[in-house]
C-alpha cells in the first residue's frame, strides 16, 4: 500500500524554494505526498509536480495563542482526513504547530530546523522569553520515540542537543540542496565594473546595514564596485527592513534594487561575487548554494552554516559579524583579482556537486523517512 507523507510549511513559496527536492525524491520513492500550507501563487506548480495541496492560513509574524491554536486545529482536521504514515514539519513555527496537531495520532514526525533564526539570537527580554518558550516546546514535542529533528549545520546540531533532546533524534542534513543541472557554471560578466550581489529577504538579521556601510567605505576610497539587491522586505518578519529605508538604499550611488527575481540565474549572470553578511541564525544558506552552483565566489559572515559553503580562502572569504571594515576589505580584495574569483568560483561549484546537490539532499531525507517507518 502507498505510504502517505505530509509536509507542513508556512507558505507555498517556501515549500517550492526549499522543499521541492525532498518532495520530488519522496514521490520518486513511491510516497503519496501532501502539503499543508498557506496557498499562494505556487499552488498550481506544486500540484503539477504531483503534490496534493491543502490550505491553512499560518501567520509567520504572529505569536498570538489564537493565531497558533486555530491553525493547529485545522492541521489536525486535515491530518485526520489524510491518515498520513509520516509528517514532515518545516521551520520553527510549523514544527510546533504540526507536531502539536499530530499528538496522539501515533504518526512518526520529522521536524526540519532550517536555521534557528532571530528567535534564538536573544537580545531583548521579549526575544529571550520567545526562545525559552520555543526551547520548552521543542523538548516536550520530542519526548516519544517516533520523532527526528533535521538540522542543517553542526552549530544548530549542538544547540538542539543542548536543549536536552537526545542525540539519536537529531539528524544533520546539509541544507535544502540545489539543482546542479539547472544552475550551471557560467562565464564571468563582461569586463568592467565588478558587481556584488545579495539574494534574499531584506531583513536586519541578514546584516544588510553593514553591507550598505561597507559599500560606502569603498566609495570613499574611490572604488567603483556596485551592489545588486535581489529580494524585498518581508513585513511579516519582525526583522524586516522598513520600506522607506529599503527605498533609500536604492537611491544610493552604486546600489540597484532588483526586487523579486524569478530566475535566480539572471542575478549571477550580472554579478561577480555573492555576499551574505548575516548576523546568525542561518541553516545552510540557499542563496550561497545557488551562487556557488553558478561558479561564483562568496563573501560571508563567519557563522554556522555559511562557513560550510563559504570555505575561507578556498570558495570565498569569511568576515567577522558586523565588521564593516573587514567586509569592505574582502570585497575590495576579490574585486581586484579576477583570477582569484575564478579559482574560488570553480572550487565552490566542485563543493556543491560533492555535498549539496538536490539529488543528494533528497535521498538523505527519504532515508530518514524510511528509518523512522522501519522503527
């Protein structure tokens, strides 16, 4: 009999961008795959893959009990109708809601933590309270034997283990994968001004203000390096850059705001260097994996996840978190040396093929399903 797998993901675009390789691997392995999510523009494409979509409105930015309990009830109702053999919740809020919804159903649960995010970068009293609540919830939800937590880097693995969750329940799978047959090595842009690109949501946690300041330092020194920003503010996220601040960046010399880019390869056809100056909370950044797959060198903060793909001196350069001067120096170094960029870009592509392809990540995820079902 066909086994049913249910993903719980906050929004359909997040599933499409980050979970599609796992779903396709599960479909190829013979699973019937369902998705519980907030439906949007990606539903039709997801269903063309063979995934059955069920709509639930899950508000990412809200911690109100009402905004959590109502989706939990709806998720449970859908699960009872589907009668799944295994459930895969993705990201912190769906992990809590999806696991709670499955209590008492006797169904194995896989929970993916794609970076612990701002909730675990506690600085204010409110953030510390949220961290404590999430930590307690994660411990409580992983008491029985039919659960696994998938993390994307060793730093998160250690942190989850430190919460008191058994090491036997934690599985390290490095990222969500990248399709190396779609994002292929490409020639560097035509000679001229060197362009650095950031791809992602415009969030304070991504260190974008430091990046803008570093570009300002380079302009003072007479550098002509340009910056491409591909993405938009995410107003449901408490770390979002305000719309007026983002608009002001686009008016600065050398900065181009591209907005949402559907075909990410277009960015890497234009840009020489990928940059991610995140302050922490990353899993294994998809934006760096995609740049590496296209043969682009990287500059990244020296944090967990980022350093797994941006290997200092080999595939890119690492800089201390929030160090504007070090960031400006790293950009200046790579911008001045086309040969170094080419060598690092080639090494980045080789690393992606060896460790981070979507086929490899999909197979590793299906192996987790199989092991839980066999147990």
